[in-house]
């Protein structure tokens, strides 16, 4: 029997999520906050987890949605922001938070997957569905640390409702964004953005 979906709420990131081979999130800062109506695009309610087990234990959504969100995070991790060297990556995501990778004969560095987020969406007929993707912890994001998706959007809190939100495009970007070749950012491009390079395709919320 499927679990009953409860009101979506922010779930604290747990340390040592072995099932995702993640780094610990001890002392993780709260999500960055903003007024969701201030130019951030369409916002959806969001749930944040460090592992599949944490999602199931929270009992916010049915177990099958936890599974789908987790698998989506693993799949989207192939599109994580890419950097030419470790230092450029660590300038954005923190010391020790980047690893070397390679796809298609190319070598680069990407941030470590720090968990996943599940957003509650509505389709064209008004029916609810969920979409998940991976999260990456960023140092100093919006002045206090935070978590972003590989597509560039950040978790935040709607001041009016108190709910945790994320831009819809940060979970489910348009096809043109998903299909675009990932960009490899250099130290020059990171410095030019003040250390806050955007997502792998420069798509931000």
C-alpha cells in the first residue's frame, strides 16, 4: 500500500548518506531564502533529502516517488557542473567537495552529489506529479551557503507561506537546456562571476 502523501516540508539533510556515496552534511546551513515572487520564475514546493532511506523514513511522499526522485538524481548527476580543474570547482562548492570525472573522452571536475530534491508539480490538466533531481552544496551561496541543482536553481523559502520552494526549471528544465552540451567552466569564468558560476548550462533560478 502506498504511503499517503503529506504536506510538503523541508527535511533536514542527514550526514553520511552511504547509499549515494555522499560526503557528510554535518553543520549544513539552511536553504537560502528569498521572496519567491521576486523574479525567480514559477516556484514549486520542494522536499530535500540526503538519501533514499531518509526520503522513505520521512514519509512525506509514497516510497515509489522516493525511488523515482533518487534515480533521477543519479541520472542527472551526469549533467553536474563541470570545471577544468579542482580549484575552480572548490572555489564554488568548497574544499574537498569536488571529484575528477570523465565522459566521452573528456576529463573535468564536478561537485559531489549532496542529496536530492523532490518537487511537487501540476501537469496541464491540474493533476499532481513529482519530479526529482540531484542537489549540490555551495559555499557562500546567497551569503549563507545553500543547495542548488545541476541545472542551476537554488532551494529557498517563500517568505509569504514559509514553504520550501525551488524553481520549476531547476527540476524540469526545457528540452533545449537538457539537450545542450554541458559547458566546462574555467577558473577565469568562475572568477568573472565572483566565485559563483551557474549551473552546467548557465541556467539559474
